[in-house]
C-alpha cells in the first residue's frame, strides 16, 4: 500500500466519521429541543399542582440529559479521532496511533449501540476500514522487514564468503610457498 493509498483510505474513514459527527450533532439538537419541551411540561404540571405528571416529565428530562451527555461526549471523542487521523503523515505514525484510535472508536460504538444504533453501525463500518488498513500495513511492514532481513542475511553471507576466501588464500599462500621451497630444494639437490 503506497502512502497515497493510505492517505486516501484515512481520508475515507475520516469522512465517514465526520458524517457520524454531523448526525450526532443533529441528534444532540433534537434531544435538546425535546428536553426543553419536556421541561416546560414539568413547569406547567407544577403550576397546575400535578406533581405526579411533573415527576414523569422530570424523569424523561433526566433521561434525555443523560443521552445528550453521551452524544456530546461521543461527538467530541470522534472529533478528536478525526483530527488525529488527519494529522497522520506517514505509515509509522499511523501504526503507532491505530490501536488507541480503534479503542476509542469501539468505546463510542458500544455506548451508542443502544441509544443510536444507526450511528453505531456506521461507526462500526469505519472501524472495520481502519482495521483493514492496519492489517494491510502490518503485512506490508512484515514483508518489508522480511525483505530487509533477507537482504541483511545475504549481506552477511557475502561478507562471510569473502572472509572464508581471504582466509583460504592466506592459508594457501604459505602452503604454496612451502611447496615452492621444497621443490626448489629438491630441484637443487638433484643437479
């Protein structure tokens, strides 16, 4: 996978996550409107001295506020993830941040699965894309390391062969010299 492919895939994931951030923002606004209407209903019920109805509305207000808090936290976390993805400049950066990013995204997905299942599924798709990128990069990195190891192994083998040849020459030279001396001595006694 080239750096251009990586950047394109990261951009695609960022776009999916940005889309989910917009949906979370829309949900937040709708929930806030609903909360305000219900709160006005609480006030009206209290004014009418209908405490039981006021409690029912108040419980809904509390539930909506809890959902809104979850939606807002999820939105902020996803914005942080997108910002981090967009600042990644090369494969090494990506490999070092992918695990924390996927953990954050998984947590957000899990929290939203019961509240806003559609966004949770879309986030799951983005998570799958990130995992695919990570897998492809892992294979590429492994292959690069393997290629590096093969090259390094060949270099060491070449160096070892050269050393063996050099040592062989050195051990052969004294033997050649010895044979020359022996043959010159033998040749000199025969004359």
